[in-house]
């Protein structure tokens, strides 16, 4: 739909939702848009829902990770916002289906907006649009995806003086041990978990579990399955409100993929679980360790396009610190039944309704709208072309003919930028924009590195 059609379709829902929220005592609205890094850019306003949309600064789709720290590259130049066009506004249209009242702050609600260009067309670089487009492609084939995401992350004691100076590595992890699945790592651990679950329930977000992970300060939550766009909405909301809850308690949460040196303790993954349905009928399984024809085709599509879309699953310099098959972080295009060392772990038990693919490549630093778009588009192509997957990999040993995944951001982004599939699936404008955003990360790191003498150099060359 174009802008006029979409706002007209939403108008009745705006009136209904506004009256409902007003009657429930809501006074304030958090309006979110999704940036390229997979976070929300938000503003707080008095409660209002505009049938004509709101102004949205297009540069928000161009903001660098960390808003340019530590070198000050706040945003990268792109077609949507640059010196030549004067960094114009575009339009934001709130999705009424995403409106939620906050159970722990009853005077507040939130909504997620989609971007539209001034000519009324959907913003081609809006991650939420990109996912909706891929979801529609799969639905056109007669299938619906249900997705559940799990995030590993770190929690540290906040020290604002250190944080303002960028001295994050000096922060102290929350909890006294590194033990997995431990209820007493900290005296207030269970209280924080219970409050997080209550808050998520008030937003309609199901938390399947919350555990301590292996490593000091390491934790994990897993969400319950939802349709693709809502699953991505839930994931970004859960991350935001966990950070909010931690901040209230003098803590800080990080979704940086690796904050311990490689080889020490765990890194932060974000495994994506996806199942396929026709109505209420699951369609992936054909018994224990057996896939249906459509299940095989969807899997084959995931594998076939994994290298071209790899940058969406490992989008930062830090992502490649979590690149270790021995630590269950995949290094090649592979799959296997119940194989945690493969890129795609295929789970067929205990029942057909539980059958799903677990994509184990993404880390906690991904944009879930983009990773899910990549999975749906690749899987849909597999069904469209009746692709056949290679043989399952039974264990940790690398199989014959295994195709390696790129081990650097630079290699991954150039394969993405050259991909005809990515241009067709996500649009040429998005392919160019996202590639430029990743090149900006590489340039920022190279600029920083050129300004510093490393510990390696001091210790190797000084004497």
C-alpha cells in the first residue's frame, strides 16, 4: 500500500485505539522506528495517533552504531539523507496493531511506525518493510512462518563515569559465578527475572525461559513463537525493556556479540527458531529425523543463500569474534539433525508441531527484521524452485565439500553487495544502503585502528 491507502486503512483503528487508551488512563506515547542496527529510535509525546502520519527524519536510517563512538562518524551518507538533498524528513505511519499499554507504567503506551517516502511509496530501506515484503512472498506460496528468537547477553553493574569515558571493559559483571542454569548467581536475580517476565506479559510478549549462561555476567532469554513481523517487534521490544529494567536497578545490559576474549567463556548468540504452517497444520516434519518435501525445499533455500546474506547475520566487526565451530558458532554452510555445531540445527521432536529449523549463525547484535527477512526470502525461493538440500552433517567434523562462511565483515558485505538474489529479494535500494552501512563500520574501525599503537606492537617491537 502507498501512504494514502495505508493511512486510510488505519484511520478507524486509530480512533478505536485512542479511545481505548484514553479510557485506560494512558497519557504518554513512545513512538518507535527501527534503525539499521536493529534498535528503536524513539520519542515520547502526549498520547496522539495521527491519521495523516508524522514527520520522520530520514537520517535515522543512516545513524552509525553507537552514534559514531569512538571516532565521531555519527551517520553515513546515503540516498535517503545526504548533503545534496539537505537531510529531508520522510513520513512515519504508526502501525495500530503494534500499540501496547505498558503494564508497569500504566500511563504509557508504545507504537511502532513504518517509514514512507514523500511520494507516498514505502521507504525502501525501512527494515520493517523489508521483512513484511519477505513475509508476503512466503504467504503467497500458501505458508506462514512462526518464529521464536532467543538472545544471549551480558549484564554489568553500571558505572556512569567509566561508561562516559568508554571504559566498558572495566565494568564488573552482575553475579558472582559463571555457572549455567543457576538460580542463585545473584541474590536479586530471580526478582529481576520475574519482573521482566511480568512486563513482557503486559505487552503480549511470551518469555519461554530466562537462564544464566556460561560466563561471568552472561544470561539468556527465549521468546515464544509469533508470526515473523510480530516476532521481530517482540525481540526488539524485549531488548529495549530489559535495558530499561536494568537501568532502573543500577545495571547495564549489553548485546555486544563478544565481550570476553575469544576462547574464554561464551559469546552472545541470537538463535532463530522457525517453523512453517498451513493454517493450523505444521508442514516441516515427516517423522523423527525426517523432513517433508516442503521442509527440505525451505531448508535448501536457507543453505543456498547463506553466504550471500551472511552479513545480515554477522553485521559488525565484533560479530566475527564469535566465529568458532568448536564453541557452537558456525563457520560453514551446514545443517544436521539436532546438531548444534551446524549452521542450521533441524529439530523434529517431540512432535510435528515442534519441528523447526534453528539458525545458529546470528549473534545478539543482529537486526532481527533483516535476519528474518533473509530467512523467509531464501526459504521461499527454495520452495519456488524445489531445491534439494545436501546430506545432513552428523557431528562437529566439517563435511566433504563444505562451503565456508566469510570470516570477515569486509568479505561478507561485498558478497551481499554483488548478489542478484539480495537485489531481487530486498530491492536494489536496500541492498546498496545496507552495504554502505556495513562499509561504514569497516571504515570506522580502520580509522580508529590507524590512530592507535596496539599492545601487540608494543610487546613485539619495543625491545
